[in-house]
C-alpha cells in the first residue's frame, strides 16, 4: 500500500511542479498555477500517510520513488526517452529508498 501512496504522491508533486514550470518556463497562462497549487496540497497530504514513525525517513524513502517517477514523467509527459543513465540512476535511488524504508530498526528510547 505504501508503494501506491508514494506513486500517487510523486504524481501529485510532479504535476504540481510542472504546472509552475509550464507557467514560468513555457509561457502558459498564470491559471496553470491554480491546479498546480491544489496538486501540491494533495502531495503534502499524501506524504503523511505512510506508516513511518519519523517524517524524515518517509521523505527520504519517498525521494527515490519521486526520482524514478520523474524519469517516467520525462518519457510519458515530455516525450523524451530516458537514456541508460537516467534508468540506472532511478534504479539506484529506488534501491536506496527500499533500504531506508524496509531496513530493520532497533527500538530506541528517544
């Protein structure tokens, strides 16, 4: 379930940020900012759902999913096929995210 939440979170963040990119870099109407802001609010809300005790650990694990999702966005939304370095980098990031999220934790008093 966490993987689906992270994927939805990444889609919301990338779409929200792309709305600003479209406005500021592609010359689209300022009205692109409105759905962009709503998407970024959805992103922030979704990022609170994974069952992780510390926010920083959730953010770090999510980061790998975000990077891989951005590479997919590059391909599907922007029409640029990722090269082997994009794919390798995304795989390394996903491996790091899995280590952070799934690694065994020792209970601590703090």
